[in-house]
């Protein structure tokens, strides 16, 4: 049995970095193929970044039908932790596990650069290691990262404290509604973010501000198992 499952879809290209980041904080992690129908008993599930097959239609629109997503939904509905990064965020929205959608960037160009975000919610399995209001410099790399939602949904997200990350003023790289860079479901156990913390989790990368997402997962898993 593993502690963390990293789901591989055709086109995933950040799964190895994500797996290594999980292992670096002491978690037992392994890959799960999108055609599988079990999560191997994992406590934490991560949908990594990349380009899911079917993106020509809409990012995540086909990936949401993969057999593994049935297991992911069951895991999430039972209170299990699910974390979507970039393409993983897109898949979670397409699957209905998170509200809103991710659309083409406002300028219709691919964006790959560091951005500054603020941590808005710390009561999730992925952000518990940060302090509210902390600013992080994290890389983004996407062509369809513009979060869109109705005014009513945005008001609900704000009112319920479900905005997890927000781009600082002037750092919104894609035109996302209300500068939203990451959100959670109502319970806080499902989170999707557009920046890539796995690319900023080690001093050797000259940036370790993303490491807190992974140490948070390790702490959450330890608490779940009752390990001091």
C-alpha cells in the first residue's frame, strides 16, 4: 500500500518531478496509470501537470472519462485528499470535483514564467504548512490556465474561503477571473492550482517556496495515521 498516488495520463510531463517531491518529504509514492481502476489504497492522490490526451477538444475534457477518475471521485467523496496541478486542475474542473473551468489564456499565448501568488487558505491537506497571506514565487507553464466562473460562483468561493491561491496584482499571467490561481471544494480536501510547486521545491532549483505543498501533504498523512 502506498501513501501517495500520482496519476499518469497520456501527455503528463511533470509526473516524475511530482513523485520525487513527494518522496523527498518521506512519503511512499507510486504512479497509477489512467486506465487503472484503483488508487492502491493511497491517502493522497495527485493529478500532475502536462497535456492530457484530448486537449484538442478542451483540456481535461476526455481525461475525465478515464477509468481512474471513478476511483478518484470515490476517494474525494470519502474525504480523501486530491491535488491537481495545472492540467490536473483542468481535469478536476472538467470532472465536476471543482467548480468553474480553465480556458485559453487571455492573450491566446502559452505562458511560461515565474509568478507571485498569495496563500489565501491554509486549512487544506496541501497548504497547512504555510501561513495565511504568505507570498510564493512559483512557475507557471500553460496555454489554458485562465480560470473562469460566474459571478455567483466567485462570490461563493470567496464567502466560503475556498480561494486557495491568488495572483498578486499585476502578476495574473492568463486573465483568470478575480486573479484566482487555485481553489478548493467546500470540504477543502480537493484542491486545484495552476502554478507548479514541484518545479520550486528544492534549493538546488534556486527556489524552494513550493516545498510547503509537499511537506503539508506529509504532515496531513501523518496526522491521518496518528503518527506523531
